[in-house]
C-alpha cells in the first residue's frame, strides 16, 4: 500500500513582534501603578484628555515620565501641607 503524501501548505508569515522601547508603559501597567481602571484611561483617550499617549501597533502606550508628570501635576494644597506661620497669631486676626 502506498501512502499519499500530504501537500505542504505554505505557512503564513507571522508579523514581527512590535518592539517597544523601555521608556514606554502599557495602559494596563499605568493603571496598575496609580490604582486607576484601564477603562478610565480609555475614556480619557477617547475624549482627548488625560496624559499624552502614543499608538504603537494597535496598543496605546505612555511614556513613564510623562504619565508620572500628569499624575502628580495637579496636587491639592491642604492646610496641613502649608508651612506653619511663626507670627504667634498676630496675622490671623
């Protein structure tokens, strides 16, 4: 008995993996670092708000330094964070 050989199908060429420099972080990592939801970042991107982002391939990436600057860029000043006054109450009348 002679076995028939299967015809070899040409293999589909895989796209090369996108190489992203280490200065970029994914939205998932950014969200995890700052206790945000990835959906929140997606909503901000859709509204053209929030931190600057970059599309590399089909994913959104953030530069770590820019994301940190955005996240810490608008601090809320509280009375406890102000320097204490040394006037012994003279200026608070």
